[in-house]
C-alpha cells in the first residue's frame, strides 16, 4: 500500500470514504511518524489515543453511512487552543500543567467534523516570535536543510512552527495555526506548505490563549490549497461566545475552488519592493505575476503608501494588547504559582511572573505597558491606532482597482536557528510583509512558489478583500497549479 502519510486531507477523506483504507490505519501511520520525529520537537504533547478514538468512530460511521466532512483525518492542534482534558501551555512555563476543562470553539468544530487529534503542537511562547525559538519547551527544528549548507538547523518559522514542521515532515496532513502578525503565513512559507489567515472574525477566538485580541485569528495550515479550504470550512463560523465573531454564513469554499482568474485583477503593491532584498524573492514574485496572468488575470500596480509604518504600529499595538491580556497570569487563576518563603501577595505575583514568562514575553509586556502608560499613551498607542486606520484605508483604496494583492510572504527564506535571537529588531523585520494584512483584518494566505538558490522554499502571499477567502484561495490555487511545487525535505530525523 502507498504510504498513507503522503496523502492530503482530501485524499484521506476520499480514500477512506471509498474504502481504500481504514481511518485506524491512517491514524496509526501518522502516530508512528509523530513518535519517530522527536528530534524535530514539533509536539509538546502527543495524543495518539485521541486520534485513534476518532478513527474508530470514523470507521464505524463509514459502515453506518454517517460520515462527516473530516472523518478519518487526524490533525495537529497548535498548543494555543484550549483542549478539554489535554494540557494547554501556549509553550510557556506559566501554563505548564494547565489542563482546561473546556474546548476552544475551533477545535470543537474540528472534532464535530470528525477529525482526530495527534497532539498539541509547539509554538513560540504565547505566539510571540517568528522562529519558534521562544518556546519554553525548546525550539522546533525545520525538516529543511540548506543545500551545501552543512547540517545547520533552520527555523521552521513562527509562531506556528510546530504546525509547519509537522505538516512538512508528514507528521500530520493538516494543523491549526493562529496568525496575529504572520504566524500562519511565514512558517508556511519557510517550510513549503500552505496556510490561510481568514478575515478577522471568521474563526472564533473563544478558547484560544489570547495574545493581541484585535489581531489574533485562527486558520488552517496544510499541504495544498484544497486542504486549506476544507479545513477552513470546518473551523470558521459564528460563535456567540466571541463578541468579535462574524455573523456570516461560511461559504462552501472547496466546492467553489477555481483557478480560472479571467475577469480578475491582481494588484502588485510597489511599496513591497524592498531595497536590497534577496533577488530570489523578487524573482519568485515576478514568476508569480506571470502565473496569475497565465490564469487569465489582469495585473496592475497599486500603492499602499503607509506600508512602512505597519511594522512599528504592529509592534506597539500587539504588545499593548498582550500586556493587558497577560495580566491574568497572576499565579492565582492559571498554571504556575511561585510562592517564595514568607511571601505576601505582591511578592507572589512578581515571583510567578518572573518565573513563568520567558524573555520575549517580558519584553512585550514592558513595551506594552510603556506605550499604554499615562505619559506616553498618545505619543505611541493613539498614534499607532491612527496608523492602523490609514493602513486599512490604503487597502480599501487599492481594492477599488483590484480583486486580490500578490506579494512575497516573507523577505527571506528560513534563517538558521540562533541567527536572529540576539537581535529582536531583525526578528521583527521578518514580519514586514505579513503585518499590514493583519492590521487591516484582511484574509491572506501563503502558498509555496519556488526554491531559492540554497534549495529552501519561498512562499507567495495573496491578500484579499474582507470576507473574500474564496478569491484568495482561488488565486492561491492558480499559483499552486503553475508553480508545480513538489519539493520536500529529505528525511534526516
Ligand atoms: N512574529 C510576530 C510576532 O512576534 C507575529 C506572531 C503571530 O502572528 N502570532 O508578534
């Protein structure tokens, strides 16, 4: 039999339905890959029993003729989603040992659709980072290696680096991610897979450990565009428990997939042409433009004049919201409590937070409390909010003359572990192409488009109008069909 772990979500679903294999066989094959890939450190907790139980149900449902959309499909769950009875840490020491008594809306929807859980995926601590190196449980290692680059370990991207690695290494066919400022798209680009951040509000945030509430959005990561569509359909939907949840029907994204872009116009933002950027990135971008033209689209240059302020605005707004969200970790209500001998209440708060948060999280809390403090609020926070409005307006104007926007996902291919950790600013710069769509709440996806000269994957980003996930997926599909990206990391783990 073919190796079941090479199958996509759609292939697993269809093959299971046709009786080509059992769901139990699929769950066991992926669980074996998970167990054999400890060197990648993609999972914080493995839950083969959960995947197996869902698989048994799927096999019984097939016999009974009651299959669900994701019956027989085992997936990975980013450890930022609360899972009932399964430790949820946000990759922090603060939440080590925290076992929620409730299930996040998104994960519940996936279980209701028949999916099973292979485990909880590693990430940057509280989803803060671009390399997965801020995890309390150790960095994830990308399955990719540079061609002729020795054996250097590469970053899988972040914060959803466990998700990207697990999919690229065939430890799961699909996974959840969250994207606050690029955390689905950038790790997808780094590992040669696809991922979509839907419109803000499409997926409920209920039960997801909060980072920056006005930006956080869940979305799927998978090997191809079709799988992203299938997963997103089963993750999205109105949730009365999330006040920012969109009360809109979820479209049938998979059924409406079409790579025919006749009559569509693609915008190319001139401000995304960065001085001194890796020529491989620009070459991939130009190739992507040609692919979309080939699919029938017209191409126009557009201007997003406030792009250069997006990164500074993001790194004010996201830490500001994070500092407020993370105030809840006080040693009383969740996870860790540090109680020094003879300590009073204040000492307990301070000791718990000193011990429970990593360096990057503390940096964000300090930046956030600073920009929200009485003397600096207007100079930083209010100003950043104004910039955010201008950025959203840039997109609105641009979308008067185009349907989707094409740009690179990240300014470089995967960098080496340790290369950027000493310099937070260079790490933050990696998000330069990702954060504008986040600030504007727009749907955006990354699809693998090329290998660079080091043999590493590069991703193209498609940004769409609010609520137009379909347009984004369709343009993604047009690229996928033409880029013919089939490269995968050679197994060394
Ligand atoms: N890299 C960005 C940050 O560190 C984005 C993270 C995310 O999207 N969760 O804030």
